[in-house]
């Protein structure tokens, strides 16, 4: 009887320990915020990123909360204040985020480069940039990298023309402003133009394309533990190895996901775009 009692006690203790361990595991899960530059409408960003974040949760065991921003200006203020644990933003904003908060790049699209573009209506009489002298041009925001900073720098430095900027909050709005004739031209990037409906794309024509640079990285704030950073990076890379994951990433758009490094973006500093940055 004492032997049975002793064995029973050991089994009981082991079971209690196992139960406590199982209860404790969910407590290890943390919640992290991710901010996404508002290139598209809030609805489109939600549709694009929620499936990705759900897959990240499945792979890592952590929870990821998408935090929307009303505008590029609001998004900028939020990342400069370190309000996002993870973020997806353009290269110029990344450099500012790294300087102000120490954000580090995790992954990026390694298949395509980011290029700013100027579009006009397909039936427009405008065939060259010089014809935009004094004209109204739509941009997502003053500090959108490819769609505004790079384009405005080219218009001023390369073409030496004056124009009237119209800031309309998103890439979607830029293209719609051009299609509807509210502005003669608009600044965007090839990746967002390719995400427009066929109806919109068919009404637009690209008249200028900037030089290419590495595209938007997904970043992490240094306060996030190293093991979590690495787990998220590996989970994102794993998405790129599955058909379902590739389909989700294409919506960002990321064609081929790979590791991003700080040195990838040194080329951006050489463009000296600070002269065109607008304090907001």
C-alpha cells in the first residue's frame, strides 16, 4: 500500500506539473503591433495584411495587431514615436525610423526594385515631363518616397520645372485624380499602379520613371526580443516558400521575399532627398 501510495503521488505531481505547464504556455504569447504605410485604402490594407498576420500568429504563437493610420503624415508621426513593434514602410521613411528609434529591416522584396513613376491619362496631350510646367500634379503625400520625394526631386533637379503639388493621401487617390482629370499628372510607383483595377490601368500612361532602389522593408523595433524578431523573420521567409504564402505576399505587393539588411539602403542616402522633405 505505501508503495502504491508513493507511485500514485508521483504520478499526481507529474500530472499537475504537466497541467501547469500547459496553462503557462499561452502566457508566453505576446501581442505586437504592426503599422503599414497607407499607400492604399484602409479596406485594401486590411484585406492584404490580416491573412499575413494570421499566418504569422499560426507560425510563431504570438498575436499581431494591425494598426491603421489615417494618412502618411499620421503614420510618420507614429513610427517616429516608436508606436509600432513591426512596420512596413518605404526606404526613406525606414532611414528616418532607424535614426529616430533604431528600427531594423527584416525582409523585403528581392525580385523588383522600387521606381517612382509619373502618369497621365492615356488620351492626354502630354507626352513629356517638360509639358508639366505650371501644371497641377497629384502626390500621395509630401514625403512618400518613390511617388513624391523622388519624383519632385527629378522635376526640380533634372527637368527644372515648376508645378503645383496636390497631396491626396494615397496612391489609389493619385491614380483616380488623374483618371478623372482633377490633375494633369500624378506620382506613384510601379508596384501600386500594377495593383489598380484593369479599368484604371487602361486609362493611364507612364511618361517618366525614376532610377530603381531596393523596395519597402518590413521592420522591427529594437525593443522586440531577438528570438521574436528571428521567429517573425523566419515565418515571413517560410511564407515565400509556399504557394498560399506567395499568394498572400503578392497582395502587399512582394514578389519574392528575402532577407533585408541595413546596407541595402545606403543608396537612398546618396540621393540627398532631405531638401525635398516637408516637416509635418
